[in-house]
C-alpha cells in the first residue's frame, strides 16, 4: 500500500508528522500516538475532533456536513478528524 503523510499542527510550537497506510483509520492512529486531538463519539456527531484540513480528502458525508454547519459554518476547510479517510498527504491544524 502507498504511504500517506499527515502533518498535524496543534499549536505554534507543537507539531507532529505521522506516516500511515492509505485508507488507514486516522482517529485510531492518533489515539494510539497520544495525540492532543481529542475524540468523543467517533461517529461524527459530537464535534470534539474538529480540525482544519489542507489537502485533498474525500468529501464529507451529509451527516458530517450537518455537524460542520453548526460548529464551523464559516470555515470550508473544517472537518471532523474521526471521519477522515486519508487518500493523499494532508496538513491538519487544530480548530481554534
């Protein structure tokens, strides 16, 4: 399988780069790595794992879009980390 690089910026001084297999579960990997991105429900309804994504990923599901319209209506790059399937290298920034 191809490798995907996910660069994650948690703050100006806290940065992590991880390598995953394509289509690997991002939420599971970040939990194992003790990432500062928190996960609640893991089903895309609580919004705990809201992040900003720079990169090409599959579009959000209708259910995720509904949550994003409530939590970050002004930011088209907002996504729920628990719903991201990695297909390309991406940059993730914690939502502020």
